[in-house]
C-alpha cells in the first residue's frame, strides 16, 4: 500500500515535471527505506537535494522510497525509466539484478547502482569506503570502553558488512590488542524493534560501546537510556542521542551525484566503478562528541591519515580468526579480496553465519 | 544492572505488544468474530499515539490516541462485518492493508523525529529493590495494563455473567439470540475491545519499545498475536505463556549470538515461531478441551432465523 502511495506520488511528480520542462534532464532515485530514516536512505536523499541545488536549472529529480528488494524493485526502476528519467540511481545492494534487467530494456538510459559489483554498458556501480570510518570508530571504542567490549549489531553476512566488522576490530586492536567484540545478526536492514532488542542484549552482556550496520536510530536511543555510548550510522544521529553518540560515519554522496549528472549533461558519461572514501570526501565523520579531548585528537589524526593515504585500515599483518596469515606485513589487502571478504579477523568473538 | 536482569527486562518489552494485541483478539474471537486486521489496527495505534504524543508532548495523551485509533479501525470492521455482513476474512485482511497504507500517510511528517518516551511507573521504595525492583515495580503502565487485562479477561470470561454471554454468542449465536441476548451488540463491544487492545499494543511500540515512528514498524507482530490466540486454544492463561515464550526465545536467540555460540543466526530468527507453536500444540493436546474452548460460530455472520 505504502509502495502504491509512493509510486503514485512519483508518477504525479514525474508528470508535473514532464509538463513543466520537457528539456530538463530527469534524474531518478530508488530508495530502500523512507527518506526520513535518518540513516542510509536519508543520506542518499541529502545527495539528491544537493544535486538539485547545484544543477537546479538543468535537471529535475524524482524519487521512489520504500521500494523492497526483488520483483517490486524492477517495477519501480522501470517506472522511472518509462517516465523519462535518463539517469537513475538505485541505492541498495539488492537492486543490482533488477537494475541490470531494466537497463537491458532501456539502452539509452544511464543507470548507477550503489554497493553492487555487476556492471554493463549503461550500468555503473558506486560505493563508499565506509570501513575507513569504522576503523576510526574502532579506535575510539577501544579508548572509551571501560569493559573492553563493544557490541556490533549486524544485518546480513555479506562482504560489505563483514568488511565493516573487521575494520572496526582492526582499529580497536591498534589501541587494545585484547579488545573484545560481540556481534549480533538481526537479519534485517531496518527493524527498530529488533535493533533495540539486540542493543539491550549486548549492553546486558557487558558491551559499553555499540555500533551498528543497520539503519535505524533505535540502538543509539537504547545506548543513551542505558548509559552506554554508540556511533551513528550513515548520517549524524546526534539529535537522537546527544549524550551517547561519539561520532557518526556520514555518507556524503553529493559530490558523486553531481559529478555523474554533469557527465550525462556533457555527454561524457561512461560505465565505471567508483569506490571512494575519506580522500574524496564521500565518507566523513560527524563531530567527535562525548569523549575526552585527547581521544578526539587521536581520532582526528587517524581520520586525516586515512584521507592522506598514510593509514590503510587493511594493511598487514592481518590474521584470520583461525590464526592464519591473510595479509603479510608491508602489504595491503587489494580491493578485489576486500570486496569478497567472508572471514573475520583474529580476535572477533563470533562465528560468521554462512 | 546484571545480565539476567537486563535479559528479563528485554523479554518483557518484546512480549508486551504481543500479549496486548492477542488478549484483545481473544475476546473478539470468543464472541465468534475473526478479525484478521490486528496488524492494521496495531500500526494505526502506533502512528496515532506517536503523533498525538509528539504534538502534545504527553505520553498519556499518546496512549489514549492509540486506543482511540484501534477502536475506530475496529468499528469500521464491525460496521462492515456485523451490520453489512461482509466476509470477516476478506474485511480483516483489507483492514490490515488499509492500516499499513493509511499509517504511512499519517506518519509521513513524523518519520525520524525523536519521540516522547513513556516513562516507567516508579513505585517508591519497591522499585529501588535490587533485581526484582526494576523487573516487578519499575515497568511502564502499558506492561502492567497488559498483565492486568489478561487476568481480567480470564476472570470475566469464566467467572462472570458477561463472560457467559460472550461465550454463548460465540458458541451458538442462534441460541443466544433466542434467549434474548443482542448478538450483534455483544459482538460490536467485543470487536471494540479487540481494537482498543491492538491500539494499545501499537502505542507500546511507538512510545515505549522504540520511541519513534517508522513505517511498518509493527513488522508482523499483529500476525504473531493472531496465531498465538489459536495456538493458546482461546485460553488467556495459555496466551500469557505463549506470548512470553515467544519473547523469551526471540531474546535468547540474540543473547546466544552475543555470547559467540556457533548457531546460524537465521535459525535463531525462526526459532521463536517453531518453539511457540510446538509448545502450545503440546499443551493443547487435550482434544475435548479444544472442542469446548473453540468458539463454534467463529467467522460466521449472524442473521436471526425466522
């Protein structure tokens, strides 16, 4: 039902936009959650707004929110293409195959799929190195934790999430080699109730710092209530937990959206794969709050060194959970390995669901 | 706070919305009406209580709004099924779809706002007792309401004249009618009670469980409540066992993961459903008891015979 409302709104918006200015480039966005989730989808929508602000006279944007992954996604993407969108951003991992399917039927439309690994002549893929932020978070967690234990609320055991858990742990180990990390999988991207339950359980088991790879603000609210600390996810969530948020990884998609839209306007768009991080400003950190100055100073320094390339979160030596050496000293993990990572680094107190 | 205490508190929070909604539905079904719209009434309760609490700044106002929203939704159902005699199954399903859509529309402007948190009732002295204090005496009003309602429903259904009338209407509406009871009137009242309870369950979600509004935040809890009523063979005591068992297995699944035990998380996610169904089937093994407790007229429209 909500989908129908969303689609209806998009149809209306698209029709109005079409009649108003037929010559403008129409840019479509497909979102997995509501634009008000204050997490993943919110961050993409901020990018869309920035794009409208920057190129307002030359483009129109439309979006469809709350589109489930799967068959519905294909319909939603096709709908945008039929309505004349010439550039479509599909912003969830599970939209990968639907995007490719629709792209085949609309060869003159350019598609951009977030966080996937498949491309074609008119489908690009793009992602951000969120793990760089998680490495900084891990370091802060190890400095701030009194119990020496953090809790990680994870969604699905895909490389993207596993990579984040590993980066967090590697960051923490630079401060405390014996740091403990408890992981709870909730098998959902967005279910405030489940995320809150997981947060309560982790705090009950002695974790005094929480971090999450799910999209709601519920874990932060629980952390605030229970006197623990936590990290915001995808956008600055300080309003929900002014006493608990240490910092947040902010997904800043605006530069990429603007660059790609300009490329379409110039006719220079080609299919590509982009994986930017702190260096390009795609990953940013929210202000460091609720921590002593020296911890904040160290975090800032680490952030700057990651941006300049002096620190790579996945620099060797890295050992797997079973103790085998994965990356020797002096080497860094290549992107291909990182994008397919399906094992934990040493020290994580969990077995990875297969 | 100890680990055990934290787990128990979490279990209570996870079980309360299920118990509230299921208790209401139990009364509705006892009167012979199957309302499959629990999910829709619950989500409307959630959005209306969040909105009312946010605008007024008061959690009690939010609770009342949730209650009212649940009752209003159920009255729509009652009018269609009791007065216009539409199919209860189809109408209930539409009520769920309507609730999910309408709540999204109402909640549009409230998504992502920090909500009003329902404060726990702090009973002086008692809530300060270590361990049992926070568990028994430091809960919010809706937790106590869920337990009191379940107990009250058990008492009313089996110890009072009102309960006899409800059971008679659900068991054999023609006889109840012949004895002079207003079948439709009783059913309207029971449907309203069910709606109110679902609305309260929704209010619990958006004011206490996770004080925020997001679309579809009931996430199927209404359907779980419906199933609990059937598996508890329409007995409030078993309903309590079922709801808390479900909450316990769900939280223990998360707990076991946090301890790092090697069990697939997907299995742990499905375990509450499996365990609850298995246990309730086992304790409901007595066929005679099931026959006695199943409302014989459930789902049937009532028109007086001439």
